[in-house]
C-alpha cells in the first residue's frame, strides 16, 4: 500500500431530483491500492462509484455536490471536462456489456478508435496489450473477428475490462464485476485484480464479503448514504470498530 | 376422462387447422393474382408504354419505373427524417422536443393516407399549379416518416442503458456514443425498419391519387405527373376494357412480387442477424 493519495473525496453528496443519496462522503484512495466498498443494497456504493467518473450526473435529474480530487485536479471544477476526465478513470459494470455488433477486436479498440486513432499497428498492439492484461488474449487471439457478444459471460466481462484498459486509465472502477458470473470466472477476475493493482488503483463495489477480504487493501462500509467505517480490510473484517459493521459482515442484517 | 396425450394431440390438430384457415386468404390472393396476372406478362409489358385502346400490345413499364422513382425520392426525404426522429425519441426521451415529437409522430401515423394525399395536394400541387412527382414523393415520405421513427426508436431502445454508460465511461462524447455505438450497433435492425416502410409505401395508392396523379408516358420530369403501379392498377381495373383488366392483374402481380420479395428479404436478414447474435 502506498501512502500517497491518488483519489480524494470531500463532502461528496449525490442527489437524484431532491432525494439525497449520499450525505457527504470523505474517502481517500491511495496509489496502486484496491479499495472495496461494501454495504447493503441501496446504501449508495454504486452511486458513489458513479460520482468518481461523473457518470452519476448523466442520470436524468441527478446532480452532485462536494469535491472529488484525482491526482491533484478537482473533477467537479467548472472548467473540468467530464469526457476528458473519464479517459483517466475506467469503469467495469455489473453485467458484461460489450458493444453490440462489434467484434472482439473492435470492442477492445473502441476507446481509442473513436478518439481518432487509425494506425493499424498501433491498434493491434493496444488490443493485444489490453487483452493480455485482462488475461483473455490466449482464449480469444484466434477469434478477434467474432462478435464480442459471442463470448461466454466470464470472457465478456474480461473483454469489458480489456476495453476499459485500452485508454490506459490510472484508476479502474468496478461495480459488482462478478455478481453475474460463475465461481470459476469470478476467481479469474479476482486474480486479474491482484495483477492489475501493480499498475493501477482499483475501487470495487462488491456484495461478496469473502471477495472484499480476498482482493482489497482497504474496505469502506456504506450504510444509508454514509461511510460508517473505513480502514484496512483485515481490521474491518476481524476487529470492526462499529457495531453495525460487525453485524453486517457477520450476516446479521443487510 | 381424456388422457393428456389425447388432449395434446387435439390442441396440435386445432393449431394446424387454424393455420390452414389463416393461409386460405393469403394463398387464394396469390393464386388469383398469379393465374390472372401471369398471362399479361411479356417483355413488352415491362419495356413499353400503353397503346391506344383497341390496339394490341403495349405495357406499363412507365408505371414500374415511376413507382421505383417515387420510392427512391420518398426514401431520400423520409429515411433521414424518420431515423433522426427515432434517434431523438430513443436517446433523449425526456426532452421537451422529444415529448412533443412523440405526440406528432403518433398523430401522424394514425392519419389516413388519403388525407396525407390531400395535404400534399394543398401545399404542393395547388401552389405549383400541377400534379408532380415531387408532390407524390412528399406524400409518400409523410407516410414513411412516422413508421420509421417509431420502429427505429423501438430498435434503439433495445440497446441496454449500460452499453451507453460504458461508452461514456470510456471518455467518449455522448454524440459519438449514440452514433457509433448505439446506432452503429443497431444498423441491421434499422435497415429492417427502413425496408418495411419502403415495402409499405410501394403499395400506397391513396396518397398518389391527387399528387403524382398518373401518366401514360415515360418519365417527363420531376415537376410533371408520373405514373405508379398502384394508381395504374386502379385506373386500369375500373376501366371497361378487357385488355386493361388483364394489364391491371399483371401490374398487381409485379407489385406483389416487389412487396413480398422485399418483405421476405427483410425477414431473411432479420433471422440471420438473430442467429449470429445468440
């Protein structure tokens, strides 16, 4: 774990219409660290994640207050461009969502192709690098022309990770990335997270307590739009300071 | 008590019986049109214009060409407009313009096509002092636009929200996400909705009666009346001449082959897409 903070939120509040989902979140994520966000459904974990790449504001009637600083730059500054900043923060969703009618290759290349990169060898290199990083290269290298949707669920999710990696973001957000996958695919994704953290910072929402304890350095426990407890994963799971955290991780509510 | 097996057999038999019943009108239409229309077909039928009543020979090539031209012109207006509306309706459903547009499209799609023809007559034929291919194409385009708008909206809505979000999360501007990922990813189904609208206007008669009007000659220019298959069939069918009746059947056969052919082509493409997707 690195002591330098890469991503810091201060008093982060999220709204949809007049409803306040997050009540002022202060959270700091270090460089090359994996932070797990846990908590019962509807507690605001996913919303928090979507505030980090300014995706929350794309929802109809939604807005955000407070501050998110990435590498010293305020994301919610009036001058900041959400489109540009999202290239610095990748995202993986709950259900695998490859782009329809695009081949495996086109899916992985989409992020840079649609930004104007045309050089074939550059694209080929980028696609191979991303697929290798996502531990998918060996399985799909002979099927790069097949539709992305023809892969299995677990492969599709790794395809989506590869797609996010192509724009080389220093931060990767994962919103319950394994909740739609079988145990073997889940294990592969967890392994992948362990590799990726050598190069990047990862914030992952999960409903799976074992997963949080396996893959994360620090864990934040969300409840009713607040962070109840945030600390080293081992401590949160073995000696939680808050009674609510203990009740949740031992399965007494949630 | 009847055994389950017997019940199942009875239900299957019933389904086949109903299917046969449903096929009766379709097959009898096809049979009639083919048996009466086939004798009219000849090379001249496709390549010549009508000859004066009483003389043998001649054809309705002008009407076939006219219909193709009208379809092309109407599509040039109607397809881009309809697709643009479909995209607006599906991608920005809560905008005020989209809400207003939805009402307009719904009203437009329920307007009888003869009224569309009257409208084009009032705004184009009257001011321009004459029937024209322009007016016919505009009338057909007005029939097309709401069809394409509604069906393309439905097709685009099939793309999950999370796919759009994935595009945004990659750092792409929304317009690129819509054009390259949502529209680009649905191109096959959008072609289907366009072709269905084309098949529909190919057989429309009412909007052409007081717009394109009809003609006995080859193409005379876009600001002149132009013949079309449906209107020619109508005129020939109500005439008292035996020879014209036969030509009307021939025209009906050509029209049916055109529309059914397009329909089958669309369906084949559709099932092919489905099978490659799953």
